[in-house]
């Protein structure tokens, strides 16, 4: 099970392997979340109830009880840094074996981090064997010196502990914490986009998480402390309506790109405290939403430009998360970023009919996929062994084999 505990909603997605060893999504549950602010738990009891409701809804849909889950972690307290490690090859005949790869990644993760932070992921980007760069898998190569470039993601210890505490108190075991934008990228990005270099922008309620890929591996991760709830807040103040009414107006009539709004369109705004409802032009709502969304995109661009990484974004920008559902988001993002922009949703995994193929579920579906890769597929039944074997062969031949290895590395160095 993947559990995406967010600022505005908690989303639970249950996945299971069918008889032929293929992962299917069988249950989806969503519950409003009030216990987090900007990705950090501020109320354990409210978060616990939100988790319980979301999981119950997913269990009801899938018809199965779950006990273990993978939890997404995000927010301003998550930081990514690039590091490099070097070791001498000690294998027989200078042949690089798995222990050499393990040692070089261990050397790369030996960085100084403050006491209040912990390493969440160590993701290999590329290997260098005797000054030969750009090697993805150095196993069985001959060399004297092995180097590894890795992307290390660190998070706050207390934030992670509070998330795990909420999950445990709700009666579930957290098998691991996974960066939310890493999970979302697993669900929505294609191998070509990762190879070319693209930017994933996960528009959440309290934060906007950013993950940049270059040459097939994560290269830069960051978070912007603004999201969809800021848009709702702006609408609430300017239209003089409560937050829940502002949220409804945003979802039903919101648009963040003025050219898409017809000038004569109007919407009804509910009255407060006995005042009668009033009619306002839809363009007024768009004129409130557009500047805030534009600001979020500009902050994202600044985050990537500051360390000089924007030149790596050749494959475009992919928007996901609940904020990507806003009409006109891709067009506005194109104006700010100046590169092709698309809205990303999880691709079909069988099981449910399109219930999870929504940008809002990207992170939770990605958590299920990464969790399944860590745990590995179960042994096929004796009666389906032949079919399972063919399937395994087909999967081995598929181009996403490097991602399986990535999953194994994550599992090993978590």
C-alpha cells in the first residue's frame, strides 16, 4: 500500500500482484487532511484519523485488509545533494563485482549531515571506471578505480518520526519512507523524458515539490513552500467567503489562465452570515488564481536556475499533483518556463478502471510501484509457473530494467 499524507488530503492506494505476476491497483481511498502544514505534522490526532479513513476506503474498494505501507515524505525539510565516492577495485582479476559497487556507494554517502537530519535515499546517477565516464552498470567490467556519482536525499528526523508515529498509531506498519516527488516521477515520467532531462513539478496543497532528472537519474530535488491552499486563501480573502466555499469555487470554476475564460461567463458566490448569494464574472476568479500560480512557477524556476541546473531541462516540464488539475495550468507554466509542458497522470496498471489515472494520485501510485520493486514479486503458483516464467522473461527484456536495479539499490541503501 502507498500512503500519501498531504496538507489537503490523505490518499491511500492498494496494489497487489495477480496470478501472472503483474502489479495491479485494486483500491483507492481519499480523505481530507487537516493535521499537516507544509508537509509537517502539526496535529497527530487529526492526521491519524485522516489516515484511518483513507485506508478504510481503499480496503473497502479492494476487498482486502492491509497492514504494511510505504509512506511518502515531502516538504521544505527535505534536501537533496550530489556526492561522489571513489574506491579501488579489489575483485579477482580487477573485475568489478557487487561488493565494489556497494563500497563505492557507501563511500559516496559518507557526508557530514547535521544531527537532526537522516539520509532517506542514496540514488546512483552514474559510475566512472578509470576515467571512463557515463557508465550505468559497472558490474563485471575490468578496472582499477571505481567512482560513483550519487544523489543523496536527506530529511528531518523528527518530521519522519511523527509521520511514522501517525501511521503506527492508526494500526499500520511503515515499511519505508520514500520522497514523494521520487514516487510521483516513477508513476508519471517516461524513460525518454528522464534520459533527455526533465523537471517534475508536483503541485500539492501546502508545498510544491520539484525533482529534476538528467541522463536518466535524479539530479536535483527541492521544495517550494507554496501550493494550492495559498490559492484558496487568496480567493477566500478577495471574495470574502469562508475557506471551504473558496475551495469549492476553485475546484468547480477556477482557471489559472485568463485567455481561456469567456468574458461573459459568471459564477454564483455564496453569501456569508445571511447575506444573499451574488453573481461575479468568472474572469475575476481567474485574475486572483493566475498571479499566485505564476508566482509558484517562478519560484520553481528560480530554485532550479540558482545552482545553474536549468540547462539540463531539455525534455520539458511535467506537472502532477492535485494542482495540475487546474484548467490552464500547463499553458501558464509554458509561459513561465519556456519549454514544453504536459500534465502527468499515472499510466494504466490494470485493476481498477481509470479511478487512479489522475494527477492527484500520482504520488500514492508511485509509492505502490516503488514499494513493489523493493519487496519483489511473489513466487508464482505451481500451476502458473510457466506463464509466470514467460512473464518474468518479458519483464527482463523490457527497457525499464534499470529502474528495477534502481529499486534494488534503494532497498539496499535505505
